[in-house]
């Protein structure tokens, strides 16, 4: 079992993950409102102001919170028994997060710049797909929140054979301390620069993934097929309850 100190830092990292995820969704909704306002207002000045504010929110809040949410989620997966590939619901969240980060960095941010230029020229520009994209982003985050609560679906073929041992596969305290410190550092840097630069988070994540691999927790062999069990019996009597967080 993890010590009380480890549990406390892990819960703090989990709290950061939830908080930054909610902030990410809130900023996506705020950008949706601002972009739709620029599309529907008859005033050119309001349209320009709305798209300019959407750009500010994207660079100063949405992108840093998105990076922090993704980083804390990746660290919680890598540093706890959940893993990246052991449970289908974690794997689904992992895939959605990667898609969202790609679209947010390489598609939506550029579209915001184009929308601001178009509004200044009195045109709509890419505001319509941008509004749809920001709404879909918020919806995807809401879906991920439901998945985190419901934890649907079963385990994958990468669940270790020894589930009892896997249930105690929790990182040492310094990993969760570094996670919290990394989020604080990168948010401070983003506030100073006006745009995200998650170098600390990337360094921490990369370091722990390498150390985790050396410890033998980086990959799990597919679980061996189990024999049919009588009615009323569990398929794996040694399987522990789901770990908290």
C-alpha cells in the first residue's frame, strides 16, 4: 500500500488534473461564445474585439490549462496502477487527449489568428469551423469526465497477469511532488510569456517514463487466458479492488 504521504501528493496531482481539465473546458466554451458573437453581431468593432479576446484566452488560459491537464493525466497514468494501456477507459481518454492537443495546437490556434484578421477586414473567415471545433473540444472534455467517473468497459490484453502486484505499482512520492511542481512552473512561465512553454512538464514526463521502463513498469505482457469459472465465482479471486484516483 502507498504511504499516507504518497497518497496525499497523488491526490493533489489528481486535484490539479481535475481543476485544469475543468478550466480547459470552460475556456473552450468561452472561446465558442466569443467566436459565435463575432459571427452574429452587426458591429464590426464588437466582432474584432471578440476575436481578439478569444486569441488572448487561447494563449494565456486555454493552451496552458490544456497542457497542464494532459501532463497531469499522463503522469497519473504512468505513476499509478492504472497505466496507459491496462484499462480501455484510460486508453480512450489517452487517445482523445492526444487528438485534442494536436487539433488545439496545429489547427484551432491558427484558425483563431485567421479569424481575427478576417474580422478586422469585415469578413467571417474560419470563424464557423472554429466555433464548431471549440464546441466539440468542450464536449470531448465533458465525455472524458464521464468516462473518468463511470470507468466503463473492461481491461485490455495488456493487463499484467499478476494483478495483485500491478495494484501496488505506484510511483515514489517525488514523482507526484515533481508533477505538482511542474504544473506550477509551467503555468507561471505561460503567465509571463503570454503563451505556453511546457518544457518542465515534458522533462518530468520523459524522465519518469525512462525510469519507469528501467524499473520494469513500462510495459506489460498480455494476460494469459483464464479458465471458465463456475457460476457465482470470480474470474480472478486475487484481483484487487480498483485503485483510488
